[in-house]
């Protein structure tokens, strides 16, 4: 009878066969990475220091979000809203302005000069002053607020004001951009104004004063130049509405607008 097979493993080396080395096994120990190795690897880039953030570089930006006209009962209406800043990634000087002219007369206008400090990703805290040119006699306010990008990419600006005469106010603005195509963009916007007390000389009532909602469709020939058309509705509330009625003005106004949005 044949002898049973043995369970002894075969000696491949003795048979003249070499064992293959697994591809994942290192053939020799990996040397420890030294500072000289790092410097040699980033010699053209100036070493690891070249990757530091350049927070001290000065940049600037100017945006006219709205330069628009419409046909008003008293003549041609014109409205603007813009902002500009200069500074670093963390600290900036801001200028903001908005206003309205009808038939060559300024109905409302203000200018804000603010210092902005980045306090979180996408958010700035701003403090400064606001100067109202119209309506009525000019007046000044101290200002403090926040501005930035909320979840779901809503652009938010909210500011509180304390006036030299004791008047208080608040303004909040929310806008959103919907890309219909890469160049065609729909922008809804809502602005709310509130005041702490009545100011009949300026036609301002306490509490919720005005709410403006707009829907603008723009076409970006370039990112820096975009004409648009839209519809805007403004409504006055409370004592502000009463003051407007007393002057024979409408408390609810809907208008079709055309304008351009530019930045540089």
C-alpha cells in the first residue's frame, strides 16, 4: 500500500524557489522625516512659512447692489443702495448708503461709516455712525449690528441705532440669490424698518414703520455688470401710515423697476 501523505510543509527554499515578498511589506525601514527634508521639499515655496494666512494684506470692494429707476406719479423715481469696504480679512472700514429721489428731489438718504470685525466664519460685527440727510433735518445715530451669510446662503444685515435726540431705530435686510442659469439670477429681498418713538416732522411713527419686499431678475453679462428688472412693494404701518395719510400720500406702493448692479 502507498504511504500516507505527510502533513510536513514543503521547503520551497530547499527546492530552489524564492518566496515572494508581499507588495504591502516595506523592503526597508522608512527613515524619520527631518527638518532638512521638509526645507528641501518646500524650497521653491519658501518653506512652511509660505503657507501662513496673509491677514494683513489690504483689500477693497465696492458694490452698488441697486441703481434703479421707475415711473412715479410725481415724476421719475430713482433709488440706490450700495456698500464699500477696505481692510484686511479680520478688520475693515465699511461705508453703506441708501436713498431715494423723486422728480429731482431727495426724499430719503443716509450714509453709514462703520468699523467691522470678523467674529465668526462669514459674520462681521459692525459699530459706527449713521447720518440721515432726509427726510426732514439731518440727524446722527450711533450704530451697532451684524452682517453676514446665514445658513442656506441668506445674506443678512441687522443694525440697531440710537439717535442724538434719543430716537431709537432698527433696520433688518434679508436677501437671497437663486441661480436660474449661470447668468440669469433671481434675487428676492425684504427690508424692515422700526423706530422707538414718533417723529411727526419726519413722518416716522413708533414701532413697525415700513416693510419693503422686492423681486429682481438680473442678467450678468459679467459678474461685475448686470442689468435687471423687478417689482417692488412698500407698505407703511402704524403711526407712519397715519402720518402719510395726513399728507395725502399712499401707504401702499407697488412699482416696476429697471436698473443695474455693478461692483469692482
